C-alpha cells in the first residue's frame, strides 16, 4: 500500500505542477494581451491628438488671417476716404472745356 500511496502522491504533485504551469502561462498570455491592447489604444490616442492639434492650429491660423485681412481692409477704407476728400485738380488749374 505504501508504494501505491507514493505513486498517487507523485501523480498529484505532477498534476499540481501542470495546473500551476497552466495558470502561470494563462496569466502571462493575459498580460501580453493587455499590453498589446494598451499599445494599440495609445497609438490611436496619439493619432487623434495629432489630428486635433492640426485642426486647432488651422483654426488659429485662419482666425489670425481673418483678423489681419480685417485690419488691412480698415486701413484701405481710411485711405480711400482720405483720397476722396482731396481735390482731384490743382487749385489754380482751369477746368477742361
């Protein structure tokens, strides 16, 4: 009976190590999958952040351009008003007939 008991203990230990090895392997696989998902989501987040940054910079540049164009238009309007107030002929010139 002792030999049978020793053999059954050896089988139990063998199956215990197999189960422990399987558990560790599954945990390592789970960690690898989570790291892969983290890397993929990080890449997607970076791409979205770059797109948002580009759109923000384009918006800021367009607002700057419109402000500059508005300022130039105001200057042109003031210059046109000044020109329109000036006489177009010399003070002592004779009118054309």
